[in-house]
């Protein structure tokens, strides 16, 4: 059995990051690289001033700084701002494992608002639940900075583009 097939058949059903790519692995990312990719690829993320606090194989933590830009009437952080924060953190959890793949896109996002955020930065703590050849599933908890009570929870599914080998055949 070849190495890629063994990786696909690991007991926990996850793939080694290299096995999701062609014979040449994707370029790895660090926190600064992912933040630059996110802010450069998603204009709303840049407008909101999102910051990457942590980015590693265990997931990603992304920060939405407290700002009037993210508020809705009544002074609460808006739903679209929190959903953008969640989506970027989930994307980060996936890319932390597979490497630099800008075309890894959201195919599903289930979002639950749990409480009104405090007047503080909102943190999104994302982790990967399952990584396959073509799909990844991750979850994220959103918390007001200084609190351990979640203000929102989301689960997202991301499509991983198929890669081809040097001969043009699927890898």
C-alpha cells in the first residue's frame, strides 16, 4: 500500500496534509502569512481589522478588535462582523493543516448566536474536526475577550480543490 493510501486510511479518518496535494506539497503558512492572505483576499476582513493571534496545527485564533465599524444599532457587534470573523478563523484552521490554498472555500456554515458580546474584542477559536481529500470540517467558538462564555458557535465545511500531479493526472 502506498504512503498516500495509508494516510487516507488512518484510523481517525484524517489525512496527512501532504496527502491532500500533488507530489509537491503546498507552501506552509505561518500566522503572519495567513493574516496577509485573509486581509488581502477578503476585503471585509481588512475593513474590520481582523488580527491573527494564533495559527498552528491545532487551529487558529482570530481577533475582531472592538470598533464602531463592526457595531450595529444599539452598540452590539453585528452578525455579519461575527460571521466574517468565524469564517476567517475556520478557514485558518483548515489552511494551518493543508498549507497555502486560497481556493479552499466555504461550502457550508452553520452559525448560532448564543449571547450579546461585551464591549470588548471578540475572539474566534477554531479547530479542525475532520480533514479529507476534498472536504474539511471545522468548528469555532466566539468569545468576548476576558470571558470564557461563548457568544456564538459555528461549524463550517470547506471544499479543498483537487490537485494534479506533474503529468496532469489527479494526485
